[in-house]
């Protein structure tokens, strides 16, 4: 049995999508960021800091999405979704795994500032503006790379692309993507993949965003 500890529209979608690309079906155990289930001792025994995803597979439990992505790619090389040691794209592949998490950390900060902070600790408009600019810079970098290729690696689709599953859900809530036509084309290609579509069907309803775009409020 494969068990994915999951919140819809979160980093755990990366794993759900990659499993679908590999033809592996996971049972989903759903959590919420608002009901205290992530802070329960039972879940912290699985994921020490109380975050999804965590994946139970092959008799082990793995937390942190980059580690899970890399484990799946390395233990299922027949799918060709990783880039193994010695592959000329190995370094670029690992860089994109790291880039995906760097970008996600900015999104996590924006989510915290816009969605979850309030009295007695109000969000900082200065920090919101800074983080939105940082997010825009990562999208600009992606747009430049995607100008001459369809996927993040020149050879084609890889597990590195699945690291963008959560990121490209959330980025349009904070940065308008019309400045990044290559990123928009990349999103359209992602959305056309059957495994992505199936993962979205399984994902569940997001509970974070209540409006289409979040402007930085006046200081």
C-alpha cells in the first residue's frame, strides 16, 4: 500500500502528481491547516515539524517533498523521470529540485502574510511587497529558461517539473503572469498532461484562497 499524507493545493500535490505519472495509485489521508490535525502527536511522529507531504511506501515513511520526489525517481528509474548520477543533466535536475523549494518558501511566506496573520501580529505590507518581488524574480528566471524549451530540462519532462505543481497553483494569486508568456505556455503544457489532470481530480478542494488576486495593502 502507498499512503500519502495530503492537503489539497499544497506541496503534497507534487508527490500525488508524480505518482500518477508513474502509474502508482496512493491512498490519501487528508489533513487541514486549520483544524489542528498537523500538530497532533500521531502526525508529528510521521513528519516531525507537522507538514505535508509524508509518504508511506516500500515499508518506509519519507517526509519533505524534494526527498520524496528524488526517492521515487531513483527507485523507479524505468519511468525515466529522474536524472541519475552520471547523467549530463544530473546537476541541472538537482538545481531545479532546489529551485522549486526556494520558490515554494517564498509562496509560503506570502500565504502566511496574506492569509493567516492578523491581530495581534498583523502582516507587514513592506514584507508582502518584498516577497512578491522575490517571487516575480523567480518567475522571470523560469521564463528566460523556458524561452527555448518546453520543460525545465532540455531533454524533456522530468520529476523536476512536478516540483512546480504547488508553485504554479499559488503564484498567480500574488504575481500577474501576463509578464511571463513562457511560464504561461509551460503551465498550459502541464495542464494538458493526463497524469496531472488525474492528480487534480484526486487532489480535493483548496481551502486557502478566497479571492482571485491578493494586492499588497497600503502601509
